C-alpha cells in the first residue's frame, strides 16, 4: 500500500480512476456468505475489460508477486491509499424514484392517506418530462454518491418519464432495474393518476421492456426492465393476471409491495380472501426474480411460499417505522433461508442512504427482541428472543443479500462478479468515522464503518469497473 502521508485534503477532484483492464491493490471487506466477514488485506483485484472481476489474489497466493510486478511494469496497477477501505457497492432493493423531491417530508399520516394526499399528486407531475429529468438526474447522482451502485426503481405510470430514468441511469453509469408503475384500479387510484385500463398497464409495461432491452447504450445490460404492479389494491385482477403472464413471457424481474400495513394487508384479505403472498403467487407474480417490498405481515405459510419460489423480500426498516405498524421478523426470514436485502423505500423512508437502512435494520431488530413497552417487566416485554441481527448481517443484506435477491452477480469480490465497489475514506476530515490505529483492527473497522459512515467518507464509487462518483483521484494514480 502507499505509505505516503495522506489526508483527505491530499485528494483532488476532477479526474476519475477507471479500473477496466487494471489491477487494484486494496484492503477492505466483503461478506460473501452470511455470518463471516471476508477481510481483504493488500489484495490484488484484477478487473477484466468487461468490468467483471477476473481474479482476487491475496499476498499468500502463489501468483500474487508475479501479478503485482507485471501490473506495475505494464502501468496497470492502481493502488487504494492507506486509510481507504474497499467495500462492495451497496444494493438498494426498493426506491420510488419520483418521490425523491418529498424525501424527509409528509410522513405524518398513514400509508393510504399519504398516497392520496402527497404521493400521487407528486408522481403525477412526472407527466412533465423536464421536471422528470431534473429530479431523476439529482436522485441518481445522489444515490451514487451515497454508495448505491445498484437500485431497483419504481418509476411512475408515464412512458416518457420512465424512459428518462432509464437514460439517466445509463448516462451516469448506475446499475439499475427500472419499472413503469402499473396501477389501473379506479377504486384505489385517482382519475388524474392512473393507467386508463388493464391493457394500458400491461402494454405500457411491454413497451418499456422493449425500450430498455433495445437501448443503444445498454448493450452490457446495465439497466434491466421490471414488471411493476404497484400493489394489489392499485391493480385490477385483469392487470395482475396480464402482468404475471408478461413476466413469465419476458423472463423479467418483478417488484411490488406485499403485506406492508394493517390497512393494505386487510384490504387484500377482503378482496381476494387470501394474503398478498398467496394472491401474487396465484397471478404468477412470484418467481426467482421477484422482489416483495416490506412483507411485514407475512405468515409462516407466506414465508414458505416465498422460499419455495425463491423470491426475495426488500426489508425497508425506515419506512416500516412510519407505515408498517410492526417490525418485519427479519431474523426469522433469514433463518428460513429467504432471500432478503435492504431498501430505503424513498420517500416512505426519509433517507437515501443504505448505511441508514443498515443501522435502522439493526435497531429495529433489537427493539423486536427486547420489546418496547416500558410498563412491562423485562421478561414479559420480550416476545421474540433471538430476533436481533448485528452489523455483519446488516452489511450482508446491503451487499451480497441484495445481489442474490435480484439474481445478479454483485455485492462481493469474487471472480465473475461485476466490479461494483466503493472506497471508504476512514480519515476524511468531514466524515464521521474515527478509527484509532492502535485500537481498531479487522472486523472492528468494518463495524465502525457500518455504524458511523456518512457521505463524506465515500471517496469513490465504481460500477462495472467505471468510476461513477468521486472525490478520490490523484493519490490513487496508476503505477
Ligand atoms: N404502497 C403502494 N405505493 C406505495 C409507495 O409509494 N410507497 C410505499 N411505501 N408503499 C406503497
Ligand atoms: Fe414502497
């Protein structure tokens, strides 16, 4: 590693470090499997020309010294300076892209009122392409700067605005899965913001799928289309059925909300006589590439269905605190081997940072374990022993767990995975991580990163080997 003295003020902005065809010498952490932290110490990560990881060499590997020498000689060695830690890029499994303008607002009412009072009127504004462009450019830039290298996006019902979101992700280099929202049920959706019919919802989805798949700038498949019934209440049965058939036909990802709140969960029980999970399954909407947001009220049977279909849950702990009315039994889901990742649920969750989602997931699990009613003695307060997760689980969910949930080779450093990564500057003056050289080692460093990192600590972000957000440059120059 470079042992030149450094501080954040050493870094200059403006240039970027591209890693395709290069070898990166770096230390850091990843979590290839739940439970055990993988520590990289002076690892060499060989990034292929297509942005995937060709190999990861550790100092004890026989090929290490030769590769270090060869990369240096060929001028293709990039070195992450001392004090920086490489982590996998973060995977946000649930973002409402059009809601970014109301982040940190409007969380004073229950979900069913919030949608009609604040959210549908805001989303309807995306009929205006100029408004969409301005809003989406800001969102994607901010999410990249927060370390989110992959996002699963709900857009709006609009064709043009949804295309703008796709274009923006491609222009800024974010890995993204984008869905045109389908919502055609006049009983639950306002006249001013609704697909005019089930056919319009289905055909509009098909047109967007074609747009993404044939996009001239998307040859590498950085952006993928998603079949996106908003949630059962917003959709007619005809739309749900058609979208299930379309997902099967196109082999697309699917995203929706599932058993999010008491109102929503009860609505589906009344309308379909079964849970959201059972109903979505009946419509063919549960498959290996389906992501169910929230799932706070799923039953044991629902969990079994989700596990059987190998679908995933996007756990959104921030938003659940406002709309959920209960804490998602995350540990139980993990122990049933469900695929789970984390979502910010912008703007139902008032933070665009997956670090906040990690921390809130830990905190929510601790409160689920301890119980919350101070009038009760401790032994009666706690009804879910062992419900807690720790920083390792939270980090796993935001990286590898997210990648598995959407069936993409991301979230860890292994041959064949995309090189999507962030560099944490643990010495950033305006950051919030404070490491003590003589105290903090190994996993303890990762723990401090998970609990205390903030945007100024995120010095560089790469997607598929391309640097897409940066304050780190010259100290990391190629040798
Ligand atoms: N259910 C239906 N639409 C939404 C939405 O926009 N946000 C959340 N959190 N839940 C929903
Ligand atoms: Fe949501």
